[in-house]
C-alpha cells in the first residue's frame, strides 16, 4: 500500500461544495458556459496574458497549438522539441505534419539546453516547443533574444510548471502560445483539463474555432463571424466551419473546480517550494544531484537523480522505495527518453537516443517522487530517510 503517493488530496471540501452548489440549482448549465468564460478571464489575470481558451486536456492544448502553426505554415517545417517530455508534445508535432528535431537537456533544469537548441536551428525551423519540466524554468535571455532576432516562434509547455517565472514574469507569457494541463496530479486540477494562452488576437480567434469543430460562431469578435457569413451566403450562418477542427471543449464543473483552485494556487506553490528546498538540502548530496536551477521554479515533484551511473544503486533505491510505500516514476517526465519509444523509433531509427547523453542519464538514473501541498516537512524527512538509507 502506498504511504506517499504522487499526489494526495488535490481537491478540497470547498472545491466540492462549489460543484454541489451549482448542481443544486434548478436548471444548472453543465456544458461549456459562463463559468468556463469566467475561468478563462481569471486565468488571464493570474498569468498575465490577454486571452485563454479552456479545453479538455493539456494534450489537447499541445495539439491545438501545433494546429495554429500548421495554419501559419501549411507546407510544414521543423519544430525543435525535447527528448525528455510528455508524449503529446512530440505526437502533436507528428500529427500536424511537422518534423520533430530534438535538442538535449540541461541537467540543472531538465529542459532543453539553450546551446543545443541554437545548434539545431535551420532555415526550416518554424518554432521551438519548450517544455518547462517538473516546475523548472527552461528559458534563458540568450534563447529569447536569439528567437526574436531569427523570427522563430516560441511555444511553451507549462503543464508541469504552473507559477514558475523567468525574470519575475510567469512562464506561459513569453511565446506565441502557452499550454497548461489541469490533470489531477498537477499544481491545480479540473479533473481533466487544459488551457492555451496567447497575447495574439488572431491566434485566440482561431483557437476558439478549432476547439469547437472549427465553427465560426465560436469566434469572439462579431466582425470575424460577419466576414465568414458574407463570404458564404449559401450556408446556414450557425453552421459555418472555417477549419477542420475538434471537439475539445471543457465543461462547467471543470471550470468551477478551476476557479476555486486558482484562489489558492500561489499559496500551494509556496508550500511546494518549501518542501523541495528542504528535500534538496537533506538528501545525500554526495550521491544525488542537488544543484538544480531553483530561481523562478515552482516545484512539481521531487527530482531524484544519481550523480554517477550506478545500476546496482538504482535498483536498490527502487526496491527500498517500494518497500516503504513511496511512489515514484523512473525516467522523470514522460518516462524518460522519448527517442526510445516504439512510436518514434520507426521514424528516427533504433539508435537515435545515443545522441542525447543528458536525457539518457535521466532515463536510467533519474526519477521523481510526489510533492504536494498536503505534504508536511516531517513527512519529507521520512521520505528523505528512506532515500538516504538506500545508499548504505
């Protein structure tokens, strides 16, 4: 039985009471409605972006953002992506006809290394799809300046890093679009859910239509709707489809949960940061990596990475954690090196993983352990004691 799961008590009684109060109304709206719109506006205020679209998952957010790029670049091109990420960051690139180009990670952030990204840029590069892994800030001023000078779009995956910052500004406000996940185990949850945020008005209009089957009536600006109706007088004005879109709408229950959880997100992130600082200060620094880049981080989970390659120790560590009921995920984000996965091997070849040594090290000698606001410091001490005991 798990004593320390990856997440515990991510929904409060206040969250559930808010949902119950809504359901007790005489005729409650359950599909995408006013709470969804209110959640989007409140999210914009928190994040510092102009527009956001609430959808059914972080993976859908990734797919929508790649569809925007497909509309911008119908002939395709290259998207620079990390090998250490969730599968949907890469599958969304493939599904929209772009070519994924991989850049190895920085061991202090677990996100793509700036030097590696710059080396991979070509005339065919359409965007850099940056995953901010495990709550770390993957951005550098050098990267942002380089992309600006080259006219290359930045897409931010912030699914594991709600509230993390770069130069005091929240991640998710630096690129053309940013993607968030509200899955149960993340910083905040809507059960299942996600958000795409942007400062670009046209991108926002297109995202709204793509989210709902490509329907023009989902656009926010009357001028957009009027233009399509004028150009297509033979069509029912309520059923004009501008794009081959999706049904990725979320619902009122998810939005109510999101609005409630957003109220305490900053406080919860402070607790996560406190826990992570304590964790890194007390694990055996002779054996485990502790020199992560913590400035601006908003910790998602405790990262446990061996400094040196040691399969015997890794095996003993996993057995020790299992024996004491401490849940973990070996390989960190997405299970480690995506280039080893079957869906990619047939595209990149069976040995492409060899070119990414930093990701390979995390794949075999790294893991993460749950950190959450309900976790007390004495519990962190107990987890650390278990971890350190595996060294002897």
